[in-house]
C-alpha cells in the first residue's frame, strides 16, 4: 500500500521502504521484514498498531516498552506541552523538568536510591552503573549466563552471548559469567576477591527467555555482596516499571541494590529514556565531579516531561496492580492452551506479571510461532539469548476484548503450528 507522508510530497510504499532499508540501513532487517510479509507500521494507539494497508495488530511485543500502551494521553500531553515551550536545554543553567523527573522517579524506587543519572538507552544506563562500580574501586564484574545487558562495549562484556561478543573482542577485561541461580558459585567468586567485585544481575532474565530465579536467590545475592564488600547493580531495564506486577523486581524480594537501572517503559512508550538510580554512596564519584560522566541529551526537558507523564500515568491508572492482575489471568490460560495444543513441542510456559515466555523444543519452532501469531493479529517477540522462547510483553491497559483476542490468536497459532499449516504472513 502507498502512504503519503504528511508535509512531504514523498509517497511511501512497502517496496520503496524495503529498498531504502537495503540501501541505507540493514539488509538483514529488510529480510526479517519480508518474513513478516513486508507489512509497514504507520500508526499506534493503546494496545494496537496499524499497518499501511489498514490491518490492526495487538502489540504484545515491543521488548517491554509499552507497559502503558502507545501514545498514552497523559504522556503525550506532557510531551506536547514541553515541546511548545522548552524541549532542549543548555545543560549549564538550572532546568526544572529534570529535577522534577528525578524527584518523581526516586519516589517510586526502593528507599535509599535517591541519586539519578538519566540517559537514553538501556545500554547507556548499564555503562553508567559499571562506571560507578569501577570508580568506587570494584574493578571486577560478575554477570550471569543468559543475562542480557545491551551491546555497547561494557554492556556487551556483561552479556554472556558468544554470537554477540565474538566480532568485537577483545572486550572490557575482568568480566566473569556465572550460572544464574547459583549462589554458591557467586560466593566463591566474591570470597576470592573481597572488596573488588561488582555483580550485575536481572531479577528476571527477559532476553534469556523469561528465566525466573530460584526462590530467595536475589536476597541471597544481596547478602553475599554485602558480606564481601561488593557492589550490586540490578538491571531492571526490562523487568522494572511495573512489568512484573510490582514497581520493580527489587520490591518483590525486598532488596536495595547500589544501582538500579531503568529504561524501556520509562519514556512512556513515547520517547527513549533510561536511568541509573543509585545510593548516595555509590553516586559519590559523580557528585565529586559533574563532568566525569556526561551526555549531551541526558536529562533533556522533552525526555523528562515523558518520564513525569509516564510515572503519573502508571500511578493514576494503577497500572502496576493492573499488570499483576492481567498476568494472573494470562499466564494460566496461555499455559493451558499450550499444553493442550502443542504438548510435544512445548518445554514450559513461565512468567511473572506481564513478562511471559513460551519455550519450545527448538528455535525454529519459536520463529514459526511468532509468524503464525502475526498471521492471527498479534505481535510478540523472540528472546535474544533464549532463541527457543516466544515472549509476550503486553501493556497493562488490555481490555477484556484485548485479552480474548490475544488468547484466541495464541490458540489458533499453536493449532496451525501442530497441524503443519503455518504459513508466511501475507495480506489478510
């Protein structure tokens, strides 16, 4: 279908956009788009997105960005208001929106986390946390196998995935990867290097395939880090901001890290924003020298308006509680359908809140299921470190009709998978 772009004489067709992807972006991304029928997304609202040919899809993907759906009116209003007044600051003078955004963010994080550095991407937040650890004397870093922390150089060093690391070696030195859930292995590493180790960990491994830790593990991690004078970074870029049915995974286990990382949903599904929220002690290197870690667009007013709008929307809409309630409905139903329709292809369905994973016996089947879900009007995600897992991260604003659509589509998609009738997407 042809789309006439507003305020331009250029017309966008799927063929032309594919050509431009191949010419100027990524040939691989163009090929991936073709697997999904070369549909072109042009509009989004709430839980739904619309393609150029007028088809609508329930967005249960977005890699965790859309906890409040797309274009939430509270966020949009805040951003539009700031856009009309002062979108970009000098970063020399006092500027109120960044101060108010920091105040709002620490009001919903665990007690003791009251210093904030804003960035744009989750990987930037990870880099900030790692730099705070090293500035405080913790020169060794432990991350977990299956964990995902981004693909900038420091973040990639913590992301224990061979296919992502290999082209860019040598990476940052002194990174060790341990099994997720193995507190004894962590104790040995911390004991071998007391006062030197930073531990970076996710409360739930999202890209790892929605891997939940053993009961009590995160609290034990915190205890061990404190016992051996370590430094704890909790990466909540995907799991945080209500996704698990609590504001943060830290709240579930009652822990307080040295640095908590936020992102994805922090910008309200409208703008890219991330943050490292730290204790006063951990943040001391940045307090001492305000120029030791900076970025041009850190804390810019337009982004900070989105943060304030997002926190307001989450609070006023009780979306954290809503995520817990919806997850309580969806997880057992998705499990029931999967066990009924694809018992021989299924490993496990697992999740917490609105982070749900369906693990199949091989990665190719997960790809087929993603495509078949799309054929039935649902966008979901693969898992970068758990390639056999289809991941659902729907918004907390789903209506009963939306829930029915998601479950009905999952039922039809799994039936198509087992019958061998799964097909590449076309025009419905």
